[in-house]
């Protein structure tokens, strides 16, 4: 699928399994953060929407204003953190590289890269929209 040219209808009909859609204040800024820190590729970036691709996975990013008729919008807090309670785990991202890039990008590193007893090295990075991103790699 060509994510740069796919229509909204065709893209919507192609989605399967579990989907992730992030509501953000600034779509282009969120896409820039994801590309800089994690190498995530964004497509059809506009003020309202983007398709984000991480390996074989796709997810959506929508601006708050696109949810004007959606009941979820009224539940969003005025101030961050928005994503309290959700971890967005990126199992194919190096936590050391991502944490260094996050610091350079001005993001908050909640937890520096750490070897965990469950067999992963991971870091916790908070984006401007309050979502916790967790780059992870298996321990050697």
C-alpha cells in the first residue's frame, strides 16, 4: 500500500487487528518527534492527520480538532500528561539511541535505559503530548 497516496476510505478499510490512534495538539510536531527519536516514518502529514509506520505496523495521528464530534475529545485533559496509563512499546528500537535523541530533541526521559528482569533493556520517554514511549531491546 502506498501510504502517501492511499485514500482515507481505502486506508480505513485496510485496517485490521488492534489499532492505535493518538490525539495530539500538533500533528507535524509529533511526527517530527517520532522520526527524530525512533525513526518512525510518517505519511500524508497535515495539520489534521498522519499515517505513521513503525516496521510493518501502522498507526494514526489525529489533531484534537478532528474529533470535534467525537465523545472522546471532552475527556482529554487541558494540560499534559494526556497518555497517563498507556505505554507505547517499540520493541525494535534501541533504548540508548532513542534516549540520547530524545534528550537532544528536548523530550523528557522518565527513565534512562535500564536492564530489566523481564529480559529487556528499555527506556521511558515522554513526548510533549504526554504519551510514554518505551523503546526496548532483548538483553544479550
